[in-house]
């Protein structure tokens, strides 16, 4: 069931008991969780937070912590699964789901009390009617009694009964056929809904407990969705406007309170301004930032030798000396730094990189702390995915959580360095793939397989770098390909997950032409696995990411090709 | 030069903030022995000289006697200061860690210090029992008034189940995050199982400083 009034239907109910927070490994979830943590802290509510990476992780965390817990809150996890079936909770336990993954599982939607989904159903969700999917009279029971009574009765009546039976059965068959198509239409595409951090922020706002920290976290949550292309660009623009209104309201409120103390005004400031959407450019060199931003890299075709020349040409047109472009942005000449934005804007049209001119939120705290929302998103993504043999993923999660508090600047800085490394690896790998023309076309979709063994490729065992690589290569391919159908093709990328156990990770992304980023790979993977009898491990909450055995990969891709053809 | 060893003893205090071993055969013990030997030789020389003064009335020896005497007194002060500082550290530890010292500190103590610690414990406990109504009053908790009753903590090590005062059971596993009552957390934070997380609000950036100055002011007015 949906809970539309979050304050009454969620917050006041969980307020009196200890609750368990299960949080998925993504930036939006971390932001939502951070806002909730602060609210809980204001109200002295005890909680336990457990980061969960996949379905198995979630089940384990629930089993370990379910003792005496009445309220379990799932952030960006669990909405797409039948939780009651999966976790077998005690009657008194109530699940609250805050999940941006779509579509929701129907059992969660139509659960009367135990499962509560926070937020409104979207119009786009097209949730099937209850009666179309569930039948209140238990059909199997009816069947049995029917058959029993039929055998009891005399032979003469049998014929008539049979007729009745046939009618009934036909009705049932029709109903179940209809149900199958409805279910198929509903679960065909997997996509993302509104950012969870935004939903929680709105709740905090309605309780008038919001502050600038919270709006900042909400901004980061929704920026992540925009950067990773999880939602339509149209929606993220609308969200931005909404956030901007909140920012000015909160800044104004704060300004009025401490009008006399002008110093405090300069302490924390969130500004919304025209900005260049180049990755991390304030913390990197201009050249590197231009090279590793997707829009510039794609339109200038930077993976080729000619592309390098074009980049030099752009820098020359801008009037930026090469020596300057190769040093940190913060160390560039002041005059050049101030003009940088205008220089790029002027030339954006000529080099077809209009998309890099946009707007962004920037947080300034004191004199040294100035970060734009996307900087923090990249840093957090890199931190989340920085797990290694010596560092547990949960530790990385908590690092990313710390990265959001303004006092932990060192963690944020290390995250930004890691993000640079990640972007460099993504770019280099994409470059090799594009130069060697390793993108295979099956007719219905494209696929790339990242070769084993080369240094730095271990980061592609994590879903987000792989997703970024897939999106970059797809855009580059579409831009440079002569194939007219290229924009309509989705892409599947696969990399080694665990070399010793011979397991690979596979991810599917929707085609470029589609405005709504809905991916049909979730269901397609499932079906292909069924057709080939291969075992896939769909442990991730995003159903378009799976793991399977490397030996079974070619067979699996063949099956996928024949399925989508 | 006289008194150099004594000075080394004092500089040892400055170099190491924790309590060094004080047993037979350790560096400190050897150092103290050397100081004592020096004192003994100074004393012997003084006795010989003062006898000479008394018997022969040889006043020329008087300044050297005085010099040795000052050196003697200085050495004595150094040794006493060393011992006193160790005692003060033990006292601090009593307030920080409670009545039972961890074994790594306990092995570094000599018998007299152990005895002193026990008697200090006893008198402190006696005093605390006399406060309050029935059960006494533990002075060592909340030396600074807590700002919140609940604290955010991160679990750094696997601990297992923890029962709260109201009977709720919480599983403390590595890399989980909790908001728990301060009184329950404090011993665990000291043991290094939990890690305290602080949040500085944007709205009141100078809140912490303010409370500190208020505390200082109240201390000053008490004086």
C-alpha cells in the first residue's frame, strides 16, 4: 500500500520504536539515509543502519537484526521484490519501502498492512488493477472441491457438470491469460522513479524540520540520478527548479535570523548558477576535464588521434595556453579562470558541445570548501566502488556517508582523486574498445566485452564504472557510426567480476534515442537465462545488472540476440 | 656534571606520555639507581669534607660542600618529582578508565604504586558512596555535561549482541551505524569497539565553541 502523507503514515509511526535501516549502495540512497539519520537524531530515535549490497545481503542483514525490531525501512532496495515472501517476517513487523527502482512488486503494492511504500504512485507506472492480478477466491481450493463433488455424484449428472466446469475453466483460462499479458506489460521495463532523497526531504519540509544540510543532500541525490541517466532529463530539470525554490527559501530564512552577524552568512552558502557541466573541472586540469567529460569526448571524438588535434584546436580557439590547460584549474591565472566559462560558452556551438552549458548547485562553506553537486556525486561513486581485498564494501559505504558531512574534507578529497582515476580508466578502456572496433552488433543490440587482465580493469567489476563505460561507448558509437539504426540499439556490457571463480558481470543500458530511460534488459536477461538453462545471479536491486559464469556468456548472448530479434 | 642524570629522568617524563616500566632491570630503574649512586657519592664526599672542616677548621672546603649539598637536594627533587608525576598519571587513569587498570599498565608499576592506587581507589569509592541517596553517586561519568542523550556511533569491530537498559537487544556488527543512548556507548567507545561520529550543524556552526566559552566563564566565576 502507498503512504502518501509521509509524516502521518510513516514518521509518527516509527517514532516510538527502534528501527532498522537497510540502505542500498548508491548515492541517492546514502543521501536519503543521511537526511533520515539527522531527523532521527533530532527526535532521539534509536536506529541501526546496515548497508546492503544485494538481495542476499539484504536477507542476511534482516535475519541478523530482526530481533525485537518492529519497523524496517528499506532505502532504494526491496521495492521490486516480494518482501513478505522473501523475508518471512513476524506479523508485527512493518516494512517501509523508499525505493526509486521501478516497477514495484505487485504484492508490495497490494499488501494491506505489512508493506508500506512511501510516496505516491506515478502516473507513468501504470499499475494494474487489483482484480486483474489477484483473485480473492482461491482457485486451487475450488478446483479440488469441484472435482471431489464431481466424483461423488452419479454418472448421469456428470455431463452437465462438465459443461459448467468447462465454462468456469474457460473463464479462468481467459483471466489468467489476460493476467499474464498485464503482468508482462507491467514488468517488461525496469526504470527509475523520483529520487528517494527528494521524497525524504519533502517529508522533512512538511514537518518544518528541514535545513540547508538536508536540501544539499537532496540536491546530491537528484544530481546522481541526472548524471547516471537514471531519469528523463525533462524531469531532472523540473526537480532542479523545485530544489532551487527550496534553497532560496532556506537561505533567506537563515539570513533573516542572523542578519546582524554577517560573518555567519558567509559560513555556508548554496548557490544555483549557470555552470559548465564538465567533470570535476574545478579540481582537475582543463585538458583532463574536457577529455573525460562525455559530451566533449563524444563530439570531439577524443578517442582518435584526430580528436586530440581537435582538442588542441579548441584550446587554441579559446585562447588558453597549453601550459595553463595542463595545470590544476585552481592554479591557473586568475584572468583565465574568470573568463573560462565565457570562453567555453562562445565556442560551444562551433564544436557542437552545447550540452555542457547548464546549471548546477554549489556549496560553499568557509573559504576553502567549495564543491559543486556533481563533484560530490563523482567522489561518492568512486568511494562506494573502492572496495578491495583489504577493504570491505561496507567500509566504503560508510566512507561515502562521511563524505557528505562538511567536516570530513579529507575523505572528500580522496574521493575526488579516486574519481579522477576511475574516469581515466573508463576513458582509456572506451578508447581501446572504439579504436579496435570491438563493439559487436547482433542486429538487435550491441555488446562489448571488456578484456581480462589489463591493469585497472578491476574497477569494472563494480556496476557503476561499468555503467559509465557502457553509456560512454554507446554514445560514442552512435555518434561515429554510419549505421542509421544505431541510435535505436541498446547496449550490453560485460566485464570480469571474479577471475578465480570465472564469474562475469553484465549490464544492459537502453538505446540513446529513447527519451525515457526504460530498460527492457531486466526481463530479457531472465528469459534468456531460462532459454539457455544457464544460472544467472540477479543479486543486484537493479535488475539490468546480473552476474553469470564466463563459460556461459557466449551462449547467453546468442539467446539474448534471438530473443530480441 | 652533577645532576645530569636527574635531569634525564625528568626529560624522560616529557618524552613519554604513558607510564614506563619501573621494574628491576629497566631503563628507568637503572637511571634512578645511578642518581642514587651519585647522591651517595656526593653525601660521602660531604661527610668527609665536613669532618675536615670540623676537625681542622679548614674553611676553604665550605663552598664545595655547599655546592654538593645543592646538587644533592636537586637530585632528590628530581626523583620525587618523577615519582609524583607517575602518581598523578595514575590518578588521571583512575578517572578515565575506572578502578581496574589494564594489564599493560599494571605490569609497569612497582609494589608501592599498586598499593597507593588501591588506597586511592578505596578512598574515592568511599567518598562516592557517601554522596547521593542510596547507591552513591558515580563522579567519574559525565565529567562534562552531555549535549545529547543519544550519540551516533559506527561499529568498528564485531561485538555481538548488546542489551540496552530497557531490555532491547542490538546486534553490533562491524561496519554498521547506530544511534544509541550515550551511557551504553561510552564504555564501548573507550574499548574501541564503537566510534563516535559528530555532526556539526550548518545552522549553528559556533555552537560548540559557545558552550565551551560558557563553561570557561562559569569556571572563572567559581574562582
